[in-house]
């Protein structure tokens, strides 16, 4: 059976990058959907303290998610953005009800934790 640690790592990163890029880009295409369907009204009133309206908040989330995806694909600051993405996804647990989205996020957190704790080697894997 063919096995490769390097290939496994890249498959993991490409899969996670696809998810973050998809959702990040979609926030620019359908900001109203994201605002009305997924962002709690209480959080919008909280963000208004920082002079952010709902659409601006959704756009900031989109920028963050696109940066996570780009980081995973380019191998630039991967562990840093993986850590931030884990914090972001864990914070969703506190503001969203338990549903299929939370379960998806558990899987994403598992993949990001694998990347965060993946052993760094200076030589080829």
C-alpha cells in the first residue's frame, strides 16, 4: 500500500483550504444570507460598538477565512492561522446551537489540530 506522510499532510491542507476558501468567498457573494442565517442578532449589536455593521462583520469573517485558506495552500504562517481558526471555530460553540454546522466544525478543528501539531522537519518527508 502506498503511504506518504508528505502526501497525507498536503491532502489534509488542501481539503481544509477548500472549505475555508469556499465559505470565505461565499461571504462576499452572499453577505445578506450569512448575516440573516448565521450571525446572531446580539452579536451584531455587540459589533456595532466597534462601528461595524452586519455586512462589514460578515466581510471581515470572509477575509479571515480566505486568509486561512491561502495560508494552508501556500504554507505561509500555517500554524499561526490554524491556531486562529481553531479559536474562531471554538468560539462558534458558544454562540451557535448544537446542529450539523457545529459537528462539521468539530471535524475542521480536528484537521486544524493535526496541522498545528504536525511535526516540523527540515528535511524532506
